[in-house]
């Protein structure tokens, strides 16, 4: 595979591609959290393809157990806020941003210090949520993206009304 990649045209030579991949994990307490089933495979494949096409590639990855593509710089994060911070820091050097990560839309307002235990009442614990920042929208509204210095591409998983939400 490496030999084939070596001989491929380097259409992205001189470009710095930033890719987000995988899920995010929003902690409820030290042992529980909210996440999704994103495998990260699409983002890792995009990162590998960009590297094989000659780009310098930075991959901001949520909690996944995938090997880093050869020649790709990987930054591991856990939560949506960590992914937001890492992505914004890296976007200052990128020329292409490809957002494939399945970022949590919401997070608990506060993480409990200790495991939330049953109290015997049968009542579920009350959790309050706050909205996470939209990584793609923030990067796409940046001065570099608005000027055309940074090309932004986004992916979104939808369960209904696919065209309306595209």
C-alpha cells in the first residue's frame, strides 16, 4: 500500500489539511458519559488519502482505537470542548479543513465529582445540559475561511429529512 501511495500524483502538495474524526465523549460522572457510535474510520481514511496526495495532515481524533496513518500528525482529544480548542489552534495553519467528527451537540452542565449512585427512590437523576460550540461553523466563519485562505468541508449524520439538513 505504501508503494502505491508513493507513486500517486501529489495533487495536495503544499497544502496543510486539518481533519477531525471520531466521536466525542461528554462525562456525566467519573464512570459514565454520553457518546455516539462513530468509528472514526471516515476521518482516518480522509487523513490517509490527503497525506498520500502530498498534503501535510493534522488529525484531531476523538476516542477511537484506530492506528494513525503513516505521516499524519495526530492530536487525541476526548470531549467536544477539547476538540473545539485543538481544532481552532490548528486551523490557523491549515489550508483545508475537513470536519468528519461526530461531535456531541450537548454536554452536561457539570460533571459530578463522584459516581452518581441509586438512592432507592426509583427516581432518575436530573441532568442539565448546555450546547457545545459548533466547530465547523466557528472555523467556517473565521477570517481565514471567509477570505478563501481556508477551505472548509463538513459532514453531518442525520436520521431524517436528509436533504433539508444538508
